[in-house]
C-alpha cells in the first residue's frame, strides 16, 4: 500500500522540486543583481571623490550608478570613434540648428571632466579619448 500511495502523489514531489529549483534561480539572480548594484555604487563613489578632488560638482550618487552602471555604459563604448567625436563636436556648438550652427571655444574643464569619468570606468580607453580631444580649441569660457 505504501508503494501505491507514493506513486499516486508523485506530482507533489515533482511540484516541490520545481518550486525549489525556481527559488534557487530567483535567489541566484537576486544575488547577482545586488552584487552589480553594490559595484555600481562603489564606482559612483569613486567618481564623486575624483570629481570633487578636481573641483567639479558631482551629480547624485544614485543617478551616476543608474546611468553608468559598472562598466560606464555608452561613455565607454568607444569614446574615440568617429561617431562619438562627431556627436561631441555637435554638443560643443552654439546650440543653433541648421545653417546657424557654429563651433565654439569649449570650456577646458568640461572636456577634462570626460577624462575623469573615463579614468574610473574604462581607464584603458583614456589615452584614446585624450588623443581625440587634444586638437579641440578650449579656454576659460564659463564663469563660476
């Protein structure tokens, strides 16, 4: 009778195993996500420290962690590529659209802040970025 009873309730055992495996997967994913979040906040703290040490105002810690994550996101994708150079030059213009758009003398501190971010999130790409920005015409254009 005990054999018949066990075979009738086989679905209970299978169900319990499925629930346990599901809980293990959820626990593993939660642990991995928490580890990544902790790493993102650690890097954000490092960036804030470096920005403040060089006299830059620092954005919110959570905002940095969400935007740059653990790997720098789009900032570190390829900072020296032709597309990124073009986008940066457009951002360093007078803000007009079409034929009225003109390049401007960029603030040296603004461009140097990019180097601080790259030094924290992707130091291997810092030299490429510095090579890209060395020809930019910069000056002290922003009043404090």
